């Protein structure tokens, strides 16, 4: 069944398909009680910007990157990169969904 914007499976490459609504989504997972957080869905330039700002940060998370600062500093830094929080879920460990217009 074809839907708006669908492509045949043999020609679909998700890294080259722009979002139809012109936004990029990422997720941040962390605890308000911890000194690090995990970010998923960033591009290489954004990873480089965050890891240079917070020494000791880097890979170590499947499909994401560890940021060696508290989660509020991570969220504020992502806000400076143009991301806005659109939702959150959890109690002790929280996952925030952020979006940025492209």
C-alpha cells in the first residue's frame, strides 16, 4: 500500500529522506540526580559541538552519545543548537523528545 511520500523498499535510504514537516527529532535520556545523560539522533557536527563543550563526553551508548554533564546542562546546550523540548516521560529516569526546524 502506497502512502504519501512512500518509496519502494529498494530505493528507500532514510539518511537521505528529509522529514516531510521540516523538523528533526532527537531524544535525551537522563536523571536529575546523575552527572551524565545520553543523547540519541544527533548529527556528527552536533556531536562534535557537544563533546568539545563537555570534556569526557563521547560514544558509549548504543545509537547515541554520552554527555558528561547533568541533564539540564545538556538540554540547555541543545537549546542553543536550536532544539526545543516537545515532550517528556518518566520519573526517576526521564526521556525528553526535542525537535529542531531544518
